[in-house]
C-alpha cells in the first residue's frame, strides 16, 4: 500500500491515526525519509489541509482517516474539494471483510456515503489489486475536472501478503483545445463589440495564468475572476476589471449583463459567481456564451453555450495565447473604463465606525508582504481580502469556494508547510476559527508557522447580515461569547496578540512574523461594520423601511 504512494510521488500525508489502518501506519514507519506524516487533531482539519495542499500544488492531497466517525468528520474537506475541483485522495480504514453488512463497530458503506461528494469511491477487497486501484484513484482525481476520490481499506486486507508488480506513476489527462473551436472563438471575439473574459475554477498552473493574461492583453479584453479565484489574473494588470463573486461591484455586474460575448474559462458559473444566477440567464444566456471547461458533462448542463469547448486550462490558455489577435479598437475604451471602475471600487468606503480600519489593515499587509500567500476562511470578513488585496501571481489565494467555515487555520498551515520560504497569512472570523483552531497544536508539533488574523466582531457575521437584510431588528442565534484569543493561542505554545486599533496592527504583524512559530493576531473590529461598504444599522433601517 505504502509502496504505491511512493510510486505516485506522494511526499506528504495528512491523517488522524485510527485502529482500522494500523498496518498502514506501521508501514509508514519505514518510509519517513520519503513521506512526511502530518498528524492532525481532527479529521475535519486534516481534510482541509489535504484539500489546501491539492489546491496549491495541483497534485492530489492525500488523507488517511479511520472508519465511521473519522470518515464522517473528514467529509467536509471532500465536499470542499468536490465543489472547488481540487485533486484529493482519501484512504479510509474499513471493517474486516468478514464483518461487513452486520453494522459492525463503526461500519459505514462508503460507496453510498461519499458518492455525492466525490468523483469515485472504491474498496480494495484483495491485496493484489492495491497497485491497480490506487493508480486508478490518482488518475481519477486528476483527469478532466479534478476532484476527490475515496478508497476504503478493509483492515484484514491490509495485513495480507501478496506478490504483485508496482504500478507506474499516474499521468494527469486533460483534453486539448480543438483548432476548429479556437478559430470559431477568434471569429466570435472579432465580431463582438462588448466582450468579457471570466476565468475561474481549478486545473490552472502559473504558466496557464500567464498565457490567459497574455490573450486578454493582446486582444484588450476586460477580464475578471470568479469567486475566490482572483489569483488567476494579475489584479494590477490593465485588463483586470474585478472579482465576480460576493460583493461584486454594481458596475462590473452591469458590464457582464450587458456583454455581447461572455468567454468563461474554467468557472462553472455557479451561484456565487452569477449573483444568484442573475448575471447569466438559464438556460439560454442573453450574451453569446463561450464556455471552456474540462468536463463535458458540465457544458450545457445549466447554460446553453454558443460554443462549448471541452479542454484543460493549460491547453486552452496556451492555444488562446497563440491565436492571431483581433482588432480590438471597438472595445478598447470599454477596457479602460472597466479598469477605472475597478480602481474606483477598491477605494475604501469612508465613514465606517470603529478604531480598527480593515481596509488599512489590508494596505499595511500589502506594503509589508507584497508576495504574501493568503488563506481565507468563509465569512463576511473575507470581503476585505477580496476587495482590497491585489493578487499578482499564482498561487496567491486559497479559500473555500463552497463557503465552508473552519477552512482558514488548516489551510494556512498546509500552505506554509508547502511554502516554507514564502509568508503565509490566514484570515478567519471569530466563528470559524473555533471550528478547527485546535490544529494550532498540529502547527506547533510540526514546526509550521503561518500568521493567522482573527477578525473578531462577536457574531456569526454573515448570518447576522442576512437576518438584518430580511428580518430587520429580529436577530437571533448569531451572538457569540468568545475567549481571549491571544491567551487561547498562547496556551498551545503559539504567539498571540490583540490588535484594538489601526496603529497597533503593523508592529503586531512584525512581531508575529518574527515569532518563529504559528502566530495569532486578534483583530477587534466594531460589530457595526458588517461589510466593506455598510453597517448593520443601515441594513436594519433599510429592511424596516422596506416593510413599512
């Protein structure tokens, strides 16, 4: 079993140990020079780390969990990987084969349980099929639209003896870009008067990002990125027009609605990217739609494209860059306008209350760490990252496009583990950080030292925002009683400090970066400041006046 992981180039494994795969754990003892075992404190945190590893490297993040409770806890990371198109392979300890279908201790049928949130679920019934099925798992995780796969390992199977040849290392299989499709694409761009390029999803590399930016620049096409995918297109580039996600600029939303050609590369056009499916009509978009995606089952599933292109991101971006440029004089002014609209949008909103200005926090972070790798949890606080931090290269951003809370701390740990020479800063809310904050101990144990900023407003902010928008003045179940986060972090052996005003942030950040261990900065923000643009009171008043 472990030999096959070495064959496929696995260098790190995230796990919580369990009795159901003791034989595999014993085998890892002999390969510690080749495979680093990152032992975590909860399977949810371990699965987020594996998912973040897959996002950052393009190689499957590998997770080992035990049967029953362990597999249940790990499910959140698989759901994240599935919706975010992240390659991941999870190995699950399983009851002995002669005990199946009796509801044995911690028994679950993983084929049923994991089927909706994975690309494939299998179980290895015979030891001589380990090379075949492990190889299949890695191929499935990386072929076409990447995603998670799961393999159950009956504990008695892991103790069998067998003689069988190793597999060879997996190869990621992606569709190429058909030359005829590319010529049709060029004709459609040439005939357009208001095109817009939207990039997103998984399967990108730094080279592919460079190629797609070059294509946009050569043809002077205004461009944006889907939800939590801003690092795919240099935000300082003249053709970058903003992120197409939660908190989208109204002018950018109008630009997309009024485009006569929408070129979507890698994004599924899901709910968050389409503003609740309002930017693009279903099933027949008002805009002419070119949809490029690595999975043919997605093309036409929700939106009927005028030109569907089934291709991997690397192949398509390279082919797009090689296309003969079109005459873009018809929309050059529009591209300049789109860029200026973006620059206007990222000017901080004035008059928001509180002593700690999150927009200025982001400006300080940008000046102090221009090449920072940012991991974000889910929540309204991430709006400051998405609006005010300019991502300039890939990879620079990891966050759960599926909106899963608890992602920030484990993801930042995995990011720093994989990038020891690059500053890593994680952003969490006071709600999400306590869902997986126990992984501080994992970071301390393995010597991993990201900086985590906890944006503390004493509530589940996103839910409170929705309550005030819809049911103004009737908030319930969203207030939180929090610990002293700095002392909490210190109790694990981490660095902790409280930041109460803007002037305190820069020196606190420097101390955190110099701590030599995982560091937590608790940023105490005014609970009134619920988004980058407005307050809870304003939302409440608007909701109440609308009811009247």
